[in-house]
C-alpha cells in the first residue's frame, strides 16, 4: 500500500488512560480545586517547574514553543529507571522525556483530555501538541484499527475536543492516514464521501477556535507521489487548514520529507507543512518484509528535536508526533500499538546523533 502504515501512536486502548489522573487533575488544580489524592506536586500537572521524580522542564520557548508533559509515559519511565539505579538507561530515556511529543486524544473523555493538556500547556506558557486519530474505519483493520463508531460519533468527538481546547493555544495534527487510505485503496469506496465530509467539518470547527492551528495528515515521502493526494487533500479541507503534516509515525529522512512536502505544497496553494522527525534519524528501514517496514523496524533513531526554527519558510516545525518509545503494534516482538517498549526506546536513543 505505497508504504502506508498504521499510525501506531494512538494510545487507543491505553492513551485515554494516559491522560493520567495527574494531567486531568491538573485542570482541576488550575481551576482552583483541590486534588492531592496522589500526593504529587501541583506544579507537575500545570507544566510549571519540573516533575518531582524526573526533573523534566520546558524547552526554550523561542526555539520550541510546544509543551513538554512532565508526567508523560517517558517521564514516568525515566523516574522509575532513576529510582532503580539504572543510570545509563535513564540517561537515554531522558532524551525522549525532555522533548515535547504529541498527545493523542482518545475517545474516552476527549473534552477533559483536551482541556487538561491545553490548560497545563497554557500555565507553562506553551502550546499543546494534540493528535486526533479517531476517524471511523481507522487504519483499515490493521494494528491501530478502530475509530469512532459512525459519523455522528466522530462529530461529537470533534465537538468535545474543540470545547476542551477553547481559546487556549493548540496545534492539532488531524487524522494520520485518513486521506492517504482514501487514495491507496485501503478504505472502501462506500466510506469516502462521509470521510471527506468529516475531515472538512473537523478542519472548520477547529479553525474556528481562537488559537488553534490545524495540519491535515498528507502521507509520507515513500508511499506514492503528490499527484495522487493533492486533490483528495483539497476535498478534505486542506485549503482551510494551516497546512499539512508529513511523515507521521514514519521514518523518511527530513531531507526527503521536505522535498515531498514542497512538491505537494506547490499543488495545494503553497500551504505550509510540519514534519514528524521523531524516529527518522537513520531514515527508513529497507530490509525484511516490505509490508511491515513501518512496524517497529530495527536500527532506527531519533531525528531532529522539535523546533519551529527549520530554516525553511514552508516548514513550520519539526515535531515528534509519534511518541518515541511506544510500539507501532504487535510485530517484531512489540506490545500493542501505543504501549511503551523500553527495548525499542533505548534503541532509538542510542542510534541518535548528538
């Protein structure tokens, strides 16, 4: 399928719970309510200062305005490794934990999740990076299958997310694979019209918010070519979005992703784009089964750290949309999609330059 893949970053069965009590509790703390059930520092959820266990702080705002979650999965793993005296492993996992990564909003309590993340980011003077991955018939029955039950459920999901974001600053990556799978034949024809309608409606509703940017997923440098997807992107509302995202959950080099993005931009009105650099440090894997080169491939590495200083006027940011260290799915010995896999996380960090 042109190098397509399941996005694998949705905590699907686990991401909802990954908006932990600490993060959701942050929204209550910020609103002036009292929590304290877990005894954690209130500043942890607010995004101020640092996490008491792992010492996670925000990156310099002028180069990286996105929020670092001090209670992320990687931060928790880091704290556990430090507590266990595994200093070498902790030093590697810190490379992930100290960077902002996408928060994949799941269907359970989406309004509360969006509110918790954006309020915490706002308290820290940063922008929340959110990923919406809940389109009906998602991932064509592969590792990240699922999504909303129907169009009405999806509209309710988007409405809840928008309510949760409100006027706070957010950047949204909208529906990895959703347009790509309309083009590559993976999604049955009978669902196409509804999907275009749902994506366009999501763009419009999110862009109506005061401080929200929206980037519609547009595939990657290895699946095909821009001529195949530029019209579908327009039908999905890219002209009304801030731009599009490339390489989400994939491994193509930043150089190749820029080239692909520029070719596509020229066909969709000069739209800007963002690049997922979370795991592209060594480029794509070219061995083994071609159908699963996207799924937990060996020998990969972290790519450029998130920043808005890209030295290219069309590239708005390098982002870690896929959460490094979380599995693509149950392949090559990995756990379910979205679950932390320490062995793979360490491989990514040890392969990274710098």
